[in-house]
């Protein structure tokens, strides 16, 4: 029995599992294997991320097609930096549905410019550019799931 007279479920308690998942994200752990007596639990973040990674290239490939700039894009990739997702979550290009996007193609950013929000476990994390330059490509659509280290923006550094 735990405090308050409620039975304790040990490592299988849902609240405890949520805390462990938050710690995994905070410390960038991909796997946790716990044992308490005969009870065992193994949490793996990589297994969840694999299905999310598959649809992303299809959406990213379809976004530049209307612009008709495929040859220019390959030249532009040579001198660009990507801003990658720091965690698994949902990408939001704007602070709320009624607002403008944080950044658009052509926007000048610096290390502290917020370029998007990634929602993970009901926490909205503002993501800074962490580089200076001009946004040349947005690689993710609003509301799309992102995996850890997935490229979200392409930035041409300041000369």
C-alpha cells in the first residue's frame, strides 16, 4: 500500500511511466530498462519514431514541387544549414491558429529567433534557429509529426 491507503502499482503506474518518458526526452535517452522485484519494463523511444519517419520524405518532397525549383534546391543545399527537431513531437509553424507563421522563406533569423514550436507530451517547446542566416526552405508542414533530428528548416548562413 502507498501513502493515502491506495494500492501501489510499482513501475507499471501510469504516472511513473509518464515521468520516466519525460526524463528520457530531457536527457535524450532512447531506451530505459527497469526492474523492481519480478516486475520488468523496457521503454524504447526509437520504436515509436520509426513509423513517423516514413511519411515525412513524401510530404517534404511534395512541398518544393509546386515551386519548380528542384535544380536550384540541390545547388542551395550545398551551402545551407538545417534546423533539426530536438525531440519527437508535433511541429507547429505558428503560435496559434489565428497567428502568422513564426518564419517564412526569406525571413532573416539569428541564434535566438523562434522558428517553430514542437509539442511533446502537451508541452509546447519554442525552437530557436540556433544559427544566423536566411530561411531558404521550410521542410515540414504545420501539424506534422517530427522525429528527433528531423530537418525542419534549411537556412543559408549570413555571408
